[in-house]
C-alpha cells in the first residue's frame, strides 16, 4: 500500500462530482463538502486545498 494520501474524484448519488482525500490506511481524512457540476470544478477544489492547506492557521474551538 502507498505511504501517502491520495485524492479521489467521483460521482455522488446526485450525479455531481466530489473529491475526497484518502489516507494510506484507507480512512477518508478530508472531502469536498459540496458537489460540483463539472469534474473540472472538483479538480480546482483539490488544487485549492493543495495550495492553501499548508499555510492555513490552526484554531482550537471550545464548544463546551
């Protein structure tokens, strides 16, 4: 099995395109959260995550 995560692009039950990031152990660690009409939209979403995630701040939210 690969030692890195993999982005998958797929059609959902509504016929829209979505993406998910799958860890090497098979667990889904992120997803698009929305469907796209075109596959290219899902690809742009992946590119946005790749570009911006490394620079994202971490915020702890206490909902207690």
